[in-house]
C-alpha cells in the first residue's frame, strides 16, 4: 500500500515485504548522502554557480546549516502537492527562536517553477552568509546578530522539476510555472485587496489584519499557499521579498487595481512612501537596473528608476504581496531578476554579482523606522496591541512578547499605541533622513479606570401599613446641573489627573482650563 507522505512509512511498518513502501523515496533519494568533495585546493567557502536539482538544493542547505550550526538552521514549513518539502534555512544569533525586538525577514524564490534565478540566488546567499560570518565579515556578523533571516529558495519545487526537464534555454514561457495542481501560486492567495477598497470607500476602518473570507476556503487552495499562510501566522515577519523572472524591475503593492476594470492603474497603499524606499533600496544598487540604456532588459522602466507600483504595471488579484500587507505586519516587494526565466549556467555568476549587494541592502532596510515594546504598568507585555501612525491608515500589532517593528520613512510622525482595556498612549517621533537603525519607542499602557456608577437613594417607603422602620433620607452627592467640579481640598490631585498624566506630552489643552 502507498503510505501518506505526511507519515513515516518505515516507522509504522516493518518493511517492503509486508507491502509498505514510501512513495517519496524516489524524491528523497540521496538527500542524506554527503555531497561530493570539492576539487583539491578549493576552500569550503567556494560557491558553485550551477543549477541545483531538488535533492542538490536540500543537500546544500543542510550542509550549510551544519557548517554554521551556531547561526543557521533548516526547517520545513510544509510540503508541495507532490510531497516535496518546502525547506527553509534561517540565520540568526539564536536560530530556532524569536528574540525580543529582533526583526524577522523572509526571502522567497521560485514561486513560479520556471523562474529559477531567484531559487539559485537564495541558495548562493545562504552559503555566502555562512562563509562571510565565519570569515569575520563585520557587516554580515552585525546583520545576523541583529536580524533573523529566513530563506525559502523554492516555493514551487514541483513546477521546477517540470521546467528543469526541458532544460535551460529550452524552457517555454509557461512550462512549469504552475504547481502540480496547475495552480498559479501567485494568484492563489485570498483577495483581501477588494475588501480593503470596500472598507476604504466606506471610511469605516483602517487597513491591516483583514480576515480571510470564509468563501476563500471553498475554492482550490494549494498546499504551498497554505504553508506560506501558516508560516506567516507563526513568525512575526516585518519585511519580505518574492524573487521572480521575466523582466528587470522591482514592483510593490498594491498589485490589484482599485478599479477592477482597469488593467493598469496606479493603486498605492497607505505606506506608499515606505514601499518606494524599499523598492529603491534594491534597484538603486543593482548595476543593470541603474543602466541608462533603454534597449536593455527592463529599459522601459528606466524613467521610473526601475521601480513601479504593481497595479500600474499590470493588475491581478490573489497575489502574495498584497496578502502580506493586508493580513499581517509584513511589507513585501516583488523583484523581477531578468528577462530570461531559466538562464543558462554560465549566466548565474553574473546574475549573482548583480544581485548580491541589492539583496543585502534590502534586508538591512528592516532596521528603518521604529521598534519597541508595549507593556502594562507592571512590565507585562501586551500582545496584539495596535500601533497606529497618524496620517497612515494602516496599523500593525505587537508580537506575543509585546515587541513591534514599524517601518517608517524619515520625518515627523505621531505614533499611538492602544489595546482593549487600556488608555491609549501618544508619542511624537522624529526619524532623521540618514538614520539606519530603528529608533526605540516603548509604550507603557495604563488600565482604563472605570468609575463605579452612584445611584441616589430616596427615602425608603415603609412596609405595609407603615410598620416598617424609618430611615432618614441620604444626603445627595449630586452636583447641581451645570456646576463645575472644584479641585480637591488640601492640594491633592484632581479626579482627572491619572488620565491626564497618561497622555504624556500630548495633553489636551481643554483640561488646563480647569
């Protein structure tokens, strides 16, 4: 009998003689075999600029984690439709767990199986981060000691196998693009953008953390898509990039036009300024994206600086970037790495040289804006507190440890922290233009003081026949209508003082007229 891929066949059955076999054995074949040794004289930091099969990719990632066990770890977020593991390698000073106020970044490649440059770039990046850390690179050590980076080289390993069977240079424009269910994974996420436009037109709410509609689950949802959504619920990601192929440009949300009938229409998010900074952080250090020739790949985006609003390029729904922004705290951009979707091996070294610095520069952008901890007066973290920024109708929430990260462009911002059962706290934040490290802004929330209602008791009526005991009417403490409450005697604080002091430096002036 064929055993479901999510169980270990050999663990529950004694062997093949009883009819048990593992249908993934062929896929996993050779994964635990040590990779062939490098040619003599080459250091272990040597990178092989070649295409990696699924088995080779898994081997390289696990070997990289083994070389850098103190900063790296591999883990799976699920399986593809055909049962291949969606393997992630993470880098951190404490791999395997979230550290307080350490931002989380994810980079995803190969969402379309035939767009393979991103897959290879992330495999190379994993080896590069490990090697440079061991060699003592100050930049890489600082980055990995302050950031938790997750690399998913292949989100669509099934589609890659279809594309790879045709080979580089022979691959069609769409062969292997979809997963094994024939689903385009970048059209398979919930359409929250339409719901955002509906809410925005009604001015009934701020954007952020829009729930997945129930009817979404009635359709066909790929296991790869489910794995990404579960991953996002598990880790408080702040920044993300999805690596594609087919052009040379960086796009950012929204990808779906605010007028559905418009195929191309500028449709910005409330964080338009920040998204442009993120896109430029990649494009401005990419040598070809900055090439002034209009005849090159991506030359039609030259006037916009090789960045573009997604919907202004072409509109589509169900994209991963829009979902990240509207369902979580994560800001995601889309990077198109080149016009050739499946480049030949001899082009991979050049592509790596063009994208190594942009990838690092983009990841470092996670440290822009502000970060901090929201806690109550006893120092206990407040989970799911909302962080609002005046003038930007998009909120983020705190992680289970009470920490938060808010990507913000330089300038002056009014930041508000609030949570149910607590009074809101308002602070003014100024972010200098050249500030490259997130400023720390903590919030201490005071519990709301609910004043007990006082009821005036009139003279109690005597019992039947007037035989009940007589009670003198209580003196009413109710003030005459329109009278102003006077300050407490003896110099003690007035009744509104705790609320007044909890507002920090933004106290409403009308209270001072007391």
